[in-house]
C-alpha cells in the first residue's frame, strides 16, 4: 500500500501545484469543507456511483457495485452550523466472486445479485473560525454511521461507527484547498467487545477554469492504528478522485473518476450527480 499511496499522493500534490477555485467543496469529493451551507438554506445532493471489483471482505463477496440515488441533505442552522444526512441510497452488487470470510456464512444470497439499503450517516458541522489573511477557515464535524445495510445481504456490517474531524479551508486566488484530519471509532462486526480506532484524512482542491466550471481532485481515506491485523471491516481504506463541476444558477452538475489506494478498494469507479441549494421552506 505505501508505495502506491506515495505515488498517488505525488500526483495529487503535483496537481495542486499547477492548479489554479471555488467555494465549499462537496460532490464528487468526500473531503468536508469547513464552510456551512448558510443560514436558512438546504443543500440537496443526488448521484450515481458505479465501481468495479468492489470487495466486501467481511461477507466474502466481490463484484460490480451500483449505488443510487446517493441522496444527501444539509440544513443550515444559523451562519456557522449545519445538520447533515448522507448516503441515503440503494446498493446493487452483481457478484463475480465469492471467497471465505468471517461472516460469509450469514449471507443469504442464493444467486449472483444482491441489493439493499446503504448505511446512512447523520452528522453536524460547526465553523469555529472565519477565513482571513493567511489564516484558513476552521471547523469541526461529528458523524455517526447507522447500520441500515444488513449482513444478510452481504452489503453491511450491522455495526455503528463514530467519526470526528478537524476541517480547514483556504482560498488562494483561484484555488480552494481543503484539509481534514480526525479519528474514527469502528466497531468489530465479529466481536461486540472490540473496536478499531482509525486515523481519517482528506485533502482536496478545486480550480476554476471558467466562471461556471472547475476541476476538482482529492485524496481521502482512513489508516488503521491497530498493531497487527485489524478487525475485519476496519482495515485501512482510501481513494483518489479527479472530476469536473459545472454550475447553472442554483444547480451544480458533477462527474468524477476515482481509484482505490489499497488492495481492498475498488480499482476504478465513476460518479455523476448534482447539487441544488435552495431556501428552506421552514425558514422564517
């Protein structure tokens, strides 16, 4: 993993140096911008992800994974905070391979296709400091992943995880650079009395190429801190993404190509979607 990750990190750093962007970054990126959506506003995201050679190491399944509609909602709670609901989606896996795994005996999929709900995430983000001068904007984010996907479908772990991250963001001329660093507490799906604490990270950028369009890129993932073999399902993961975004009025269209950074990540995947920001009907 280390050699491949080093090479990919070098590519992204090089991209950052020649890039030359916009406001708060979300789709098709995972790295969280410290800027909230805004008081009385709602941000709606929807998209489709397709990955090949997607591995479920706990269930012992591998294949082509389609996830849609990948809904996400962010509600502005004043000028400095927002509440988030993410990953409301249905997954469909066309199985190309089965292998021995810790919970393979629990999978109830007789054919070569399985589908079900994805694990949703509920979170909150608070901006602690405004951007100014040489100082970046600073924020905190807390999130909990819910066990909506069942292990009987092979798509879930039936566990809950908790994440907290420090967020920073800085605009320099036409570049928007964002960084995340934090920790995740991941439950062991095979033992109820064990967990793995992971280091989470993300670095992303966006560069405006026209008044309405921008190029985006990022590295995002997690690193297991457990000595030896980590509990299944809590291993180190990561991905590199490059994409484009185009804004028309209050709607932004996006598309991206991503690749995994570890042997357990999909080799290649594509994502397309849109983001719509509108006034909340409940706003005074």
